[in-house]
RNA sequence: GAGGAUGUAGCUCAGUAGGUUAGAGCGUCGGUUUGUGGUUCCGAAGGUCGUGGGUUCGAGACCCAUUUUCCUCCCCA
C-alpha cells in the first residue's frame, strides 16, 4: 500500500488557504456584478471537437483527453493502433476533453443558446481549467480562471470598461499592477508594412520576447524564422518608438494598421476621463498567444514581484464563427486567480479579515455554563455572527488554545459569575484586552466593528 | 514534448570516505495542582530515509528505472 497522493500539478486547499482564495474570488465577483455581468457555468468536459483546433497546435497537445467508456479498443482506429500512432488514435478513442479555458466553452454556449440570449450579453464565469503543461512556479495543471466577456457589441466602450475592471479589482486587492494594452491590427499593420503578412505569427512570437531576450535576441529569432534583414529594420523602428503617434506615422501605408491605431485612440477616449489607479501602458511588444484575438489585447503584470501575467484578454471578432454563428463580436478579460494568490502571498497582501473567519468563540467552564454558552451561541448566530464553541466543558486553557488555533477574533468566557450577572467576559484575541459586557452589548460591538 | 536539479518525521533541514538501535528546530499530543491563548517549564508520540529493482558481508548514502517538486526551453493564467 503506497502513500496516497494527487496527480502532478494539482493541489489540495486547506481552510486557511481557501479563505484567502475566496477573498480573491469574492472581490472579483463583486466587481463583475457591479459592471452588470451575469454568471454562467459550463461543464468540466467538452466534446473534443469543440476544443481542438482553437488553441493552435501547441494548445491541442496540452488538452487533457478523456478515454471513452466501454470497450473503446474495439472501436479504435485499427491502423493507428498497429502503427502505434497516438495522435491518429486519439480521435477514435476519445471524444471528450477537460476544458482548457473559459472563452471557447463560452463561445460554444453563445452559439447553442443564441435564441435565449439578449445581446449584448455580458457574462462572467469563475471555474477551473486544465492544461497538460509541465508544472512550474505559477503554472499548474488545474487552475482557476475568472472571465468576464461581452458578446454582441463592437463598441470600444467595453474595452475601456474591462480595463477599468482590472484596475478596480487590483486596487481592492491592494496589488500594484501594470495593465499593458496593444492591438492586433496594429501588429498586423507592422507585418504588412514590413512585407511579411504571411509570417505574422512568427513576428509576434519573436517581438513578444523583447523584454526577455533584447533587441538582438529578437533579431536572431526573426532571422531564424526566415524573416529578411529589410523587414527587421522596419520592425526595429516600430519597437524603438515609444508612443502611439510615432507608430501611427510608421503605419501610414497600412489600412489595417491605421484601423488599429484608431481603435486604441477610441479606447482611450472612453477610459481616460475615468482615470485609473494603476498604470495603463501601451506596449507594442504585447502579442498574446491565443490566436483568436483580432483587436485590442490586454495583459496584466504584477509590479513588485516577478511572475508571468496574472491576467489577459482582448477582442475577438470571429470566435463564434467557428461554431457557425457569424458577425458576433466579443471582448473579454481573464484573471488568473492562482497566480494572483501566489503574488499576494509573497507580498503578504492578504488582510487580517481574509484570515479571521471565526468571529466569536464561546468558552463554558462547567456543564451549566456550557449549556448557557450554547444558548448564547444560538443568539449570536441568529444575528449573523460566525460563532462556535467547544463540544463540552473543558479546562479554560485548552479551550483558549483551541480558540487561538481557530483564529477567533473574540472569545467569550462564561463562568458561574458571568452566567448569574449576565455580564460576560469578552476577550479581544488580537490585543488581549478583556471587558465585561452583556450579550446585547457584545452583539452591538461586533456587528458594528465589522 | 526537450534538457537540468531535487525528494530523509506534519513542516524546514542535518546525516561526515557505505558499517551497530537515523538526528535537530518548529509543529502535534500530554502534563506543569485546577478562570485565560498567541509569549514559561517538563515529557511523549511520530520515519520500512519518494517508489521498485540492482551492486555489496552490509546502502539514507553507489548504479538503473519510475515518480514528485523546482528551474530553463516551448507556451501561457
């Protein structure tokens, strides 16, 4: 009998961790709701046909596939089986897979429910996703995404709205971030001007790495990918320009490029009057891998600690198109809750309130006071105060230790004297202060300090 | 998917050139003569040394395989 364990890249969450995780989820949820987004959920597994081909070749490899039930080998592709060709075999033995993100299932949802949905449709979705990636720091095989998307509206108001949501959530979490913004059309314009429209993907992948490998590294990568020196010189000019207007000048001869610049300007006319707590920064090197983005793209990076992106999103014009619904534009953002957690943990940003779940712990010293404490607990709970007590009268020290481990904010000690006078001993576990108050006074105090 | 490092009590780690009953701190549990935790003092429990093979008279230490975690690459939240 071996020790029990869980699959690579997955984790258990204990009460303390979950309290902090929920603090993140609750904050995000609250802001989503405030902006008029409505929650939906989709199944853990989707048909493989829904998922494959949506995330590029690499993405397909990272999909978790679910083996068919029953005698799947009977129905398997016998050629693939004898050739031991796994890729070829998959389609005949797996017809379902675990969801890889929330956007594609959402697109599928929109198409399936198009007649029930009133457009523009604003939905949010907080659910786990799975990727068969090699786990690393900040990278798990099971992790949560918190998505907000708007479909059925072209207005760049929504881009501004979503960036404002990023700003609001991270302000509430007290996490300093940089929100990077770019536009795929601008990047396409660059490729066009450089004469390498057919190698658009190669170009974006390379320039995305600028801050990591430097200009020389980008050059090498571009040349390795078969892009000419001439084309690179144009790209170099673009990379060296810092502002929108500088790039705008370089894209004079590209219709699509100019369109992208226009979109960014429009986005700013919505966002700028609102103002943001965090820096919103135009970043021409921002590319984003998922190849369904077509307009503005966003990425969020934590300021005070190195970590991959903790959020990303953008505009996609054609997403529902692959499921047969044309002409529906969407724009969305995603929060990577697990990475946000890791960053907040290293920066110690979780407030005390996210860790103090138990507000009151009652201590009864003998049978009579324990019974009385149980009745007090009922009254506190009626008032919505999170209350607990020991299952039986026990030594005060033992009960205090337990209350401390449970991280209780207050302890009420009830002995014979307290029960008779009705003045209970209320101890603040934070500073150790203790005073005698009636249960009503205690209820007042606690409901008002929260 | 490619390459590299790693795995010893619940946690963080010691363990000297392979040699008797594998250690520490923290944590856990129990006491400290009975109404106060986080912050006295005393004591106890807890490990077939990731797993499976192999070399050896003998392996936690050496070899092989496998697995976990971490780090590059790829890509991303």
